[in-house]
């Protein structure tokens, strides 16, 4: 009896998880520099970026396929994508870089009316030249 109850509970949990997942999109990008995402240092390389949407939240899975590691970002802030991005209609990743230290700051899938934004680095105190903020934008391709 306990075994049947356990199987029923597992099946019910799997059904809830399957019903909660509405859609997922996967993209590929070559990222030539180290960067931070969700506070974790990521190495240069080939990445898969998967956006998972369900009724409760939207998550970005950023996975380095060569190093086989990654990070999960909760997509909380949505902003308008830049006009150049909308005109080109190509999926994009943007990084905010200060003094060579880069952080993933924005992601757009190439079609939605919004882009996901993530916290950007704050300029450190000191030399004004070293504090110069650079924005690096990379194109992604949609994975099939």
C-alpha cells in the first residue's frame, strides 16, 4: 500500500511540474570574455541560454557547454530593447564592463516587446578612466 501511495504522489508531482511549464526557448552564443552572472564568474566559451516560462516565473539558464557549468537567473526586470536591436530582430546578449570586469546585463530573444535586464556592476572608487562603463553586445542564434 505504501508503495502505491508513493508512486501516486510521484506521478502527481510530475504532472504538476509538466503542467506548470508553458514554454522554453534555447539560444547559442560564443562569449569571448569572462563575465559574471548572478554573482558567479563564468569563463569564455560556447554557451546555451534557455529561457523557461511558466505561469509563476521566468528563468534564464546560462550554461557553458565546454566547461559544463552554469547559472540560473530569475528574470524579474523587463525593459524595452534598444531600437537597433528591434530593427535587426536578432537575439542579443549585452554585458556591462568596467575596468575589464563584465557582467551579464541584458538579454533579448529577437521578437518579444521586452528584454530581460539584470543588475549591472557599480563603478569602483578611484581612477575615472578605469571607471568607464563599456557596453558589449553579442548576437545569439536560436537553437533548433
